[in-house]
């Protein structure tokens, strides 16, 4: 009976996999190839061994069909059938493969045999073929698993071996995994057999080899493998990379670093010697730049830290790539050495130009600002010179912002910078709470600054700004100093210090960014105060650790003001929204308040703020990586120590959670923000949805 069923299945498979074709000439050229019924058809086209221009034969078609079935079986899809349609087209043939995907085989059970000192859960963590859970499909959190992927079994064998090596089991052996299929129920059972041995501790760590400039004692402090500790292969790889970088910074680009092990199987100890063969020092013969269809050569070269005649440096090589990516001029940067001989190399700098200029217009909607229209002309890299300029016009139901700016980051190709801008803005603050007084602030002004780059990651600037501020559309408070709500003029000296060693302009995955901005208002005008703003962001990409493009971000904003005689309310801090911090709350709604004798509340603002944000970002668009989904938690604090008669002189704190879709569009970065307040209080206004343009991720 079983043989009969099997025969029936084979007959059905043969019938379903038939080739449908009209009369076609033998060995006619293939004019087109299509694969239908599967989403990743482009990948399959690379595997089937056919391409346009090949000569048609039935044998080639059968070979292509078998390749499709085999590729899908490697993905855990069994019972796949492929029908082929061959049609004459002019002097050739058009071929269509219609794929009916088979069923997924689920991992029903995973067995480990021989593991006594390392738990099954620890061994299973990084495997592909493992039991799944109900949340396995969720990236990162789910951990994967649940689906049989036979072509990953050899790699799972290596992953188990790796797990043992990370715990010091140098003698561990892992047999080839065994997968038993139950096709009737679409289930599989996987068995992993191991021989553990005993864990080894590190007896000694040495560095050997003649490198005259190498300070061994200093490098030893940076190594992760330490005598007396359990051996760990991940620490070994870290040490190899550390030594390679240190030696590379001395010009030894072709140095070979080899770990030599001396095992004591009786004591279960291992002595590790990093043997260095430095070879010859290498100099740069030439720097060759390709791919720059817009950006001028001299603009790129200003960010390249290796020039013809220079001694090779690994750090300079890495910093060059990061510096070019931080400009925002390029979608992709590849900096790689090309060997000429044993003591010379060319440095190849390959760039792919990014869309730095745009003419855009659009309509947006936010739950607080309502409908908004935007028109902008901007370019971060005008005519390929590295100079930035922009004109921005933004109008909404409760706000408008018109701005014109210009910045040359390297005036006459020096380390000096110059920037200038003018603006006109208006922001209406309207609150759902009928007890809180609404108001409008309009600002018109301009600024300019001169700066200089200091080292590779620092920039300092000094400038001046003038602003005419109109505070209006409100009922004057009763019993409160009215001067705080009057219109005024501000004349300020500006200072700024920036540190940035991130690896990309739009989507950094490593490094930190920090900026300290100082303002003294009191050089003429009416306002008189000091203001210090500190912003900090740290980025950590997880792809090297978990093989998935998860990015952790931490952001901090500290603000401090000191009254010098007249600090208008419009200069004070408020919180709420993407612009000011703590998403999910309306702009300006988080603030200390006055209550006048009539019972009306007035936003007073704060002179101290602390805003923390933790974000986790994953890709939504795996092909171009232009769209990401980011979850976040915001926590902000604000208080007022300058004004008297504030209702609450202590810290006011608010928190929120949410997610935002980040799109690096042709018109610039666009963020769609969805947030939920966690501790909304009476008088707070929420903004559960925001639409922002022009801000980096």
C-alpha cells in the first residue's frame, strides 16, 4: 500500500511538472526568461544556469527546473512543482517557469546528545535549524527558528563548535547534524551529537615578532585574552584585530598575525602566542578616485587622510571612509588598498553619489499642527563644491517658517568655515485645556558665524545673531510681571563646539555626536541672559554580532539658562514633540506655568531641561536601506528657577513610547511619528502623530 501511494505521488509530480510548449526550433536562442509564482525570482534566475541568448534545448530546461526545486528545498520548501511554457517569439523562444511552491517543513524537535557542561538552550541560541516559538517571526526579539533549512545544517555544525570555543572547550567535536523529515505531517527532527571534552584556561599570552616601533606592554593592556581566564575564541579574534590595527598604523599594511597555541591536555591549559610577521613598510603610490559624477576631486581629497608618499596607516584608512560618509554626499563609500608590490600600494576611493539637492513641495498633517504645506530648494553639495545652501518655506495652520541659509564648511579649501542665514517664523500655541492661555510667538532675524575644524572630529565656531521677537495673541496676565510677555529684541554672541566621529551622515551605526552651544544675549537689544545647550548621541550597530541591521541609539539633551537681567518667556525652554523632545506631547505643552488671580494659566517655560531618548531601529527596505522602523522611549524633565510665582518650582517630568517610520526620500529625510504619552497630566496636550521633514534619523 505504501509503495502504491509513493508511486501515485511520483506520477502526480511528473504530470504537474510537465513542460507546455508549442512547436519550437531546436537550439533557437532564448529571448526572455520569466519565473512566476515566487517573490524572489531574481535570485532564482541567477541559479538556474540559463540566460538570454543561450540556445534552447529540452535538457537545459529540465536542468533549470531541477535547480529551482533544489533551491526551494534548501529553503525548507518540499513538494515544489514547476511547469514550463515555451513559446516561439520571432526567431527565438520565450520561456516561463510557473512555480508552485511546496510546503514548509517545521522543526518539531531538536535533540542534543553528549552535552553535559553546556546547556541545550545555549547551544541552540544561534542555530538556524531549531525549534520555533509563537514569536519566532519577529526580527531580533523572536530569535528565528521553527523552519527547516537543510542547506544551513553544515553551518549549524560550525555554530555549535563556535559556542564551545567561546567557552574554552578546545577539544569539542560536533558530528554532522541529522535531520529526519516527516513529509506527511510537514515536520522534521534534528539531532546534534557532540563530544565536549574539558574547558581550557589561558596559561600565558605573548606577542612575538620583530617590529621595532611596537610597544608590546601597551598592546598587552588592550588584549582581551588574559592568563587565568577561560579561553574564548571571540576574544582571540578581537586580539588579532587589535594587533593588526596597531601594526598597520606603523605602515605594515601586509603584516601577518598568526596565533600559535601550546595546549596542555593534562592540565587543560593553553598558552597563546601572537606571532607577527610585519613584512615591509608600505607607502601610498597614488590615490585614485572613481564614481564621483558630481563632487569635485579636490572636495573628496580634503577628506582623504592618506596622500601619495604617505606611510600606510590603518586608522587613516578607516577615518577616511567615515569622514566621507559623514559628509552626506554619498550613498556608498568604499576605500580599499590595491597592492602594487611589497612596499607600495594605491588607495582606491570608490563613491556612489547621493541625492544631495532637491526641489520639493508637499502637504502633511499632524494631530497638533493640522495641515501643513512645504516647499524647499536645497543642496548640501552645490555644484559638487561641498557648499550647502537652502531656501525653505513651510506654512501650517498654527505655524510658519521661512528660512534662507548658506554654509561653506571649508572656505577656499582651508580648515575654516563660514555660515550665514536669515529667517522668519511664527508658532501658535493653542491648548485643549481651557484654563491655559493660548499665545503666539513670531521671530524675525539672522545670524552668521566663522568656524574652524580642529583635528579630525572637532569643530569650533563663533558668531552673532539678531532677532526681533513678537509675543502676541494672548490676554495679559493679572498679578504677574507683564514684561516677561512683551515683545523684545535680542542681540547675541554665539559659540559652538562639536565632536562627531560617527560613520554616516543619515544612518550612523557607530560613534558619538556631541554639540555644546553657548549664547550670550546682552550685546545690545533688550534680552540679557546666558544659555548653554548640550546635545549628545551615541550609536551602536549590532550587525556584526547578530547578523541583523539593528541599531541602538541613545540621545541626551541638556539645557541651562542664567538670568542676566531680562530673560523673556519666549527664550525659555518648553518640551513636547519631535522638535523639543518627548514625542507624543504637543509642542510647548510640557512647561512650568503661572496662574494669575483670575485663574488663567500661562506657559512660563523652564531654564533647566533634561531629555533622554533610547531608540532601536531596524530596516524596512532591505534592498536600498532607505526606510527604517524605529521604536523609542522618551523621558524629559523641566523646571523654572528664574521666575517667581511659578505654580510648581520643582521638576516636571513626562515620558512617552512610540515608533516612527524614517524615510530617506529624494526630498530629504521624512519621519512619520506615532507616540503614546505614559504619564499625561491635566493641562498636557497630546500629539499622537507627527510628520517632520528635513531632520536626520
